[in-house]
C-alpha cells in the first residue's frame, strides 16, 4: 500500500489522476455533448440549458459533502470508489442512447455521471484538506487542476475526433473505460482515518459560516468562476456557428483552453504559495478581464487560438489560487462539507453563467457574451477587496 502522507510524487499523482477523471467529464459535457446536440439540430439556447442541467450535480456538493463527512469513519477512499463506479456505469448507458429520440434520458445519464464525479470531487478535496499544509496546499491544488485541465484538453481533442469518425456514442464509451482504469490508483493507497465516529455536521457548519471572512469568500466563489463557465459553454458553439469550423478543428482549438488552464494552475499554485492569496488573485483576475474582452476581435481561428490560450492560462492560475483560499479557511473535521459548499456555490456561478450564455448569444451576439464574461470580474474584485484575514502575512 502507498502512503500518500510521506511520498510527494505519489501524493501529487493521486490527486492529479482523480481530477483527471473530472476533466474527462467536463470535456464530455461542455465540448462533446454541445457538438453532439448541435449535430442533431438542437437549438443553441436548449443546448446550453441541457449541458447546464447535466452539470447541476457540481452545484449539489453541499449534498454529497455531508454524506462523506457523516460517514467519515469509512474514509474518503470508499466514496471515491463509489463515485467512480457510478460514473462509469452512467457513461456506458449513455453511449447506447440517441439524444435526438431520448434527450431527457440522455441528459439524465450524464447528470448521473456527474453525481458520481461529485462524490469523487468532494472526497478528494476532503482528503487533500486532511493531509495538506499551508506550505504545500497551493502545489496540491496545482496538481489537481493540472490533472483536470489536462484531461479536459485531451478529451476535447480526442472525443470529437472519435465522434466525427465513428460516432459520438464511442466517445462516451471510451470515457467510461478511462475512468474505470483510473480507479485502480485509489485501491493502492493507504489512508489514515483520523476520526472513528460519525460526525455531527450541522453545528460545525453553522459555526464556520458565521465567520465574516467565510461569508465574504462564499459570495466571492461564484463570481470568480462565472467567466470560465460562460466561455467553456459558448466557445464550441461560437466556433461551429460563427467561425464555421468543423468538429475536428473545434476539438483542436477547444483543447487549448484546458491545456493552458493546466499550465496556469501549476503557475498559480507556485506563485500564491510565495506571494499570498489576495495579491496573486488581483494580478491574475485583472489580466483575465482584459484578455477576455479581447475575444470580441477573434474573427478567425488563429486570433481565437492566441487569445483563448492566454485566457486559459489566467483562468487556471486564479482558479487554483481561489481553491487554495477555500482550503485555507476549511475546518478539516468537515472538509468535504465546508469545502464542498464553497466549491458547490462556485459552480452555481460557473454553471449559471454557462447556461445563460446561449440565450445572450441568441438575443444579442457572441461579442456581447464575451463582454459580459469580462464584466463579471468587476464585482469579483470588489468582493475580494472586502475580504480581510487575521493572518495578513499569509494571505496578503
């Protein structure tokens, strides 16, 4: 058995691999499902709504987290495996459903797959809170997001290629097999269970969220992730309907966002451990707002590729810093619950922004979508300014 508390490489590899499964599901939902539904002539607003509905389990982390914490005596690994097998089962079934005939059932199966990923996510996050320290929390988050974004990039490239050549059902089938292989890793780790009894979650949660800093960070969380949701939902549709690119080309360019998200996550994790949370967030968010607005000038593939890559890098950087900040204020006794609530609310912003992006594009234009995505960082910076920490040296 592998002891992840002592071996750095094993520790970072475990977290990267588990988040890799999450990245595959993001690619399946935001890229593959968007292209699949548009190929079936599903309208743009309905397509983004369907993708958003499939992503709702990411918002429901406040449900999965308490389950994992309440049964903490069984360990985090148990729920990682449960979530993984549920996701694999759902992907296998989804590969057999035609969305043009059974759209609701198809989306429900992807929804169920995300429920499984939700359990992987909150359990992995709780495990990270259990074993991380202030000195390596940024790097652990960097490895997690690097794994997630690398999978998103790989899936964005390979899945549309498979879909256009052999049929999209094989993309969902392959996704299930890859996640099944990833589940071998959790079987090999040794987990030290600190708490042997069931936890009383409610009182601890109320105590933590009475703190002003926690309340402000709760408001900050959906705002800082809204930009990513808008862009990840609308961009494949923008490339298909505005730039008239083929699915394989769309997959190659879509790969750039998560690829540079991965690079940015590593950079963000390293930078924030050196200069603090708020300073790093100010730098990355301001730059991201500028380059997101520049997307209005992307009227061909090479301009889009260039600016989209820069945006991806900056998104990855400030997302990693934000999640390290969430872990900093999380009580380890309710790691899955408190961190799950914060990231679940973050996903309200991510998913909500993505769901309305299609309606904005249909009512106005794609340029309006990009400008709105840039504007969301205004309220984000205002709330960030209001956040204060007792340990100013650590969070400056």
